[in-house]
C-alpha cells in the first residue's frame, strides 16, 4: 500500500572564515506500512503463496561536510 513518512531534519553551517565553512545535519524518518504478496498459478487459479508482513523503517541519516567558497 502507499504510505506517508514524515521527515524531521536539523542542521547547521559554521563559517571558519570568508572562504572555508563546515556543514552538518541529522534527519529522521518514520515509515510504517503493510506488504501483501499473493502468487497464483495462472493455469489452475490455485493460490500458491499468500504472505503478509508489517514493514517498519526508522532511518537516522547524518551528514557532515567541509566546503570552500570561490
């Protein structure tokens, strides 16, 4: 099924001087959904596999970088 996953992000930028800077961020997403799989033999119409699973994904993503302005 379709699902909606909100994402929360917090980050910063720090200037060392006019040329050099650092950036960083942390993001969190929460996805919860249900997956159903049904396999049917097309010749006989018999159901071969019927499966249902709950899917929950909670990634935490971190980013850090150093940059230079031209």
